[in-house]
C-alpha cells in the first residue's frame, strides 16, 4: 500500500535528519471522465467515479467518499479498479476489516493478481498477522511495491539476512529479468545500502530504460548518497515517461528542497496532492515546509491531515512527535509517538524522539530504554544518535585521584 516517495523527518536538536525509504508505487488510476451519467451522485464511468471519490477526500470527506464508492461498486461489480480503490480508502480510514473483506472478495471474484495480493499483505501486516502478510506479499512479487514491507516483516522475524540473500540470488538467477533487478534495488535501498541499490537500479534500467519505477528508485539511491543533481535528472526523466506521476513529483520536490528551492518544491507538492489527495506523502512534505518557515501550528495541521488519510504513515507520526516535543507538549508527544510505534513497529527514529521526550521530563530510565531500542535501527545515523544520547544520559564514574 505504501508508495515509493521520500518524506523528510524534521531536524531534531541538531542531531536527527531522517528520510522515508522507497518501494515501488501502486498502479494509479487515470482520471479522464468519459461519461456524464451519474450513479448515486458519482459518474457512471469508473475512472470518473474514482476522480469524484478523490475530490471528496481532498475536501476532507473520506467517509462520504467511501459510502458513495461502496454504492457504485455494488452497481458495477465487474469494475475491479474501483473495488480496489474502495479497499484502499477503507485501509486509509483505518477500517482494516472492511479493507480485508473488500480485497478478499476481489480475489474470489477475479482470481489472484499482484496488486490485490499486495494490498492484502498490507492489511494483514497492520493486523499483526505476520506470516499471512508475508505470504500475500510474496505472491505479489516480483515488480510490486511489496519489498519494503517484506524487509520490515522479515526483520521482525529475525530473518532479514535470509530475505536479502534470497533477493540477491533471484537477481543473479534472472540476469535479464528487469523485475528481479528492480526488487533487489529496493531491498538494498531499504537496508541502507544506496550504492548497491544504485547498481541494481542501473541494471534494471539497462533492461528497461524508460521504466518510471526504476528511474524513481535510482533517483532515491542517488539522493541518499548526496548526488542531488543526478537524482533530479532521474526524477525528471520519470516524469517525462509518466507525466504527473505522484511519487516522482513528490521526490522531485524533495530534491528541490535539498537545493533550497522551496517555492518550486511547494508548487510540485501541491500538484501531487491535488492528483492523489488520498495519499499522505505530499501532505507531510507540505507540513515540513511550514515547519521550516516557523509555522509549527500549520505544520501540525498538515501532519494530522496526513494521518487522517494515512494512519500507518511513519513520517506523519515522527514529525508530529518532534513538533510536540520541541514545544514542550510532552503528553501529546508521548501519545502520538506511542501510537506511531504501535502502527509501525521497530522504527528507530520514533524511539529516539520518544526517548528525548522522556529525558526532557526527567524520566531517565524510560529514555534509556527507548534509546536502547533505537540502537538496533536499520539506519546507521539513527543508531549513532541513539548511542550518543545514551552516553549523554549515563553518569560518568569519577576517576580515582592521580598519584605521582
């Protein structure tokens, strides 16, 4: 369910600047209405119906969008894309049972397909049914956006090295298989090996030079290495191939922010949000821009808006927690970070910020426990920050007097 977009966490006490990691994007819907007929308030054309649902989401009416699309799906049961999108909206509303039943009904009516398997994996992962989630994510491979989820789930099982080795062996066994090279690039990007990710994405692009997903992945790998101009070029190539592509528009904006081109970034993010208002990444980044301008209350409104459409989106929890902590709203910070950690387990960055929240209130033991969790994060920057914060909290044992 997650798109391959990058969202910055806020700088925290000069120590922490974090980025969300890429996975392949969901196939989007083209929204070009071809009919003026209306069904229960929605155009009878499926693409126009999705567009109408998105318009309601953009206005803050997620429940109304779900209700109208549910009626539409009943009258048009063969429109698999509409039914998937309805499941997506249930998921984004936090109604996991309805999302699961919607996707399972699609599998029953149409047979399995990668997109629906991926969505079922996301639902089961959110319900903490780890093995079932892994099974559905693996059914969707290769060349879907399941890799980031599989990395997370295998890590929770303590089997991440095995999954990395499997992805590497699959790529080696299928040297002419674009999808396997792309999957390996995503794995390396997720485990913080951007140089290896770059090589894998370049192999994928040698096989499919115009693939938007691989261009986006290469851009992210370059961005992680500080090669901003190279990243910009690949995001722009992605947009040349797929005009208006959400993930590449968002990521191009992030690269612009790296170059302090704030106005350009803001314009891109607003365009991305207008196209896909049901996705949280551009909303979070618009909040980041407000934070950078000193409008932390406006930023908080954006982060809350992002959580309304993406209740499992890590960066919204992280940035919201940071803002609350920085402005001494400790109870709110604790609440949002604990919810975030429950929704996205094993996120080192959120443990760091929660630890800082405890430390600022004098809750030293609780702070040390959170920092200890963060020392096992995949991101080496987070591990280093956590170790430094532990060292700062631990009392220094006085040395014995020096004798000559």
